[in-house]
């Protein structure tokens, strides 16, 4: 979960300043959390407190104010949140399905439970098959990384299970990549960024360097990379400094909840 939040904050500055290099300052004055972080906390809150996922998503999106200079929610999600009563899902295949789902991989007892929970927390908004698949693949990759599965095996599993093209390396993806907010155009690419990384920070740099939806690419890659490499205490302390008290509290509760979770 913290890996996704860190990726979101690192990528936030570059979402609309797209670059094609991994040589950039990791954090700048305008870095901050976006909707990716808010909704990741909403998913964690729902799982930790057995809370209705629709209620939690709507509550967090309404309650937490986003930095005005950074990217925000999609229009359909805004309408879904703003409606006076809970609304049905709206058929989205956007990468919002994958950006928020990482807590599922840490708070489920088995892979089967994790994938089923992924569908439940995703399908309330992103019920398109590609949206459900993107979230599942993200959870699956995090789960495998938590077990210490080697990158080649994760790559093969993702290709065989979800039909994603993982044959390209980061350099090949970067050369032709164009901005998209779909699961189809971000999840596989973010997985490659995480699996080819030498360390946690490298995964975030890979993701931002594609020149796409930087905060979400880095959130997905960061979630997987955290499971592979962990995160330094120094970087964690820095990232926590960007977050309001409600998010800090959620992170602390999440850490307590995962300390007893089974792999």
C-alpha cells in the first residue's frame, strides 16, 4: 500500500509534464498525493474495518481535499461520488481499477481470496472485464512478489493468466508509449517497470520515464516493487510527510493489520 502511495506522489508532478527519461528528481516542490492515494486508503479502510466498499470510496473522496495543482478524479467517478444515493457501477476499464487495489494483496489470507476480493472492491465502479482484469493482475503480481517469486515467473504468470504482452522491456515500451488511462495500456507496462527494476526507486523511475499517466503507472509499479524490495525508512518518513492525518492513521492501521496477515 505504501509503495502505491509513494509511486503516486513521485509521479504526481510528471502526470502533465511527460518525460522519456529516468533521470529526474524523485520529489519536487509540487509533488503530492492524488486521487490514487485517497482511493487506496479507502480500499484499505473498507477491508480493515469490514466497511462497505461503496460507502468507503464515497466517504474518502468527499472528505479528503486533493491538492488543487495536481490531477484528480475522472468525471464519471465524480458523478458517482456526488450522487445523493449510491449508484451502480459505470462500466469503466480505466486504470483507476488498478491504482487503488494494492491493499487487497496484503489483507487476504490466500491468493484465491485476494482475487475474489479484488473483483468485489473493483466491480462497484470498474465492472468492465478489462477493469476487473487489470485490478486482478495487479493484486496477483503483488501477491507473487510477496512470496519471493522470481520476476521471470511473475512475468510468465501474468502473460498466461491475463493475456498481457510482457515481451517488451522498459526501453522498448518507452520508445513508442503514448498517454492512456486505460487498464489495457497501463497495467502490463507498470508490471514490466516493477519486474525489471533493480530496487524500489528504480521501479518508480521506470514508470515515470514512459511518459504516460505517471502517477498511476508509478502507483501500480510501486505497489509491486514494495512487495519485491521493501522501502527504506528514510523514504517512508519523507512520504508520510506529504499525507494528512487521516491517511497516516490509515497507514498505521494497515501496518498493524498486515503484521498478522498470512502470505
